[in-house]
C-alpha cells in the first residue's frame, strides 16, 4: 500500500475527472493506466508508527 499526501498529482487527477475527493470507483479501463502512472510518480509518505507504551509487561510483577 502506498500513502500519498493530499494536494498531489493524485488529487489533481481526480479533480480533472470532476471529483472533489479521491473516488476509486470512477476508475475504468481507460483511465486506470493513467492513474497507475501518476501513482508510480507520486512520492510515498512515511507514516510514523506510535510505539505502544505500557502494554508490554502489563500484569507482570517481577520478584
């Protein structure tokens, strides 16, 4: 899965199709090829994963 920021060429692609938001249901055989090319060009956004704190040794009483 690829995460892409808003206001990129992906959003512009759907705006050119007349949509205000990302709507993959509009993709068909003709425009799917163009969409995939735009997706390949788009820079991937790294998502920060939050480490769960306090869940590792819950309920364990060391002696």
